[in-house]
């Protein structure tokens, strides 16, 4: 069994379990509670605070430091190593399988099990 087919099988099982949970009474209750939580004043206050943090000087300094790290020699070497790793055939196949799976989920197709590629 190839890694691509194993990943697709895993995602299909995961999608099936998620669908079963979503359709169950406990899943509906959890969704209702989540919506209530999102609509609550505490959630709105937390979202506002998060936006304030993102706009703060400390966040901007952290982003600048991260960008400096990416452009440093060590950061460039790490990026190059990751790029080389991603060029390996099993990794490419796994990424493509995951991409197709996510496209299927977004399209509402669920688990097609086709295993074919779309171009």
C-alpha cells in the first residue's frame, strides 16, 4: 500500500467519524454551544483583545524578528533543506493527496475514494 493511499484511507476514516459525530445528538449540542460561545460578550471581547495584541508594538517587533530570522544565513539554510525535502516523490504524492482531499471536503464531496488525479 502506497503512502498516498494510506493517507487517503486515513482521511476518509477521519471524515467519516467527523460526519458521524456532527450528525449525532452530542455533535449538534456541541455545535450549538460553540455558536453560543462565539456570540457571547466574552468571545467578542477576546477577539477585540487579540486584534489589539496583533496591532501592538511588541507584535510588530516579533514579526520583524521573525523576518530577520528568515533572511539570516541559518534561516536560508533551513528553508533550503525544507525545500529539498519537499521535492522528494513520496512527499509530493502525500501533499497532492492531502490537497485533493481538502478540495473534496470544501466542495462537499466527502470521501470519494476515487484515488484518481484531477488536472
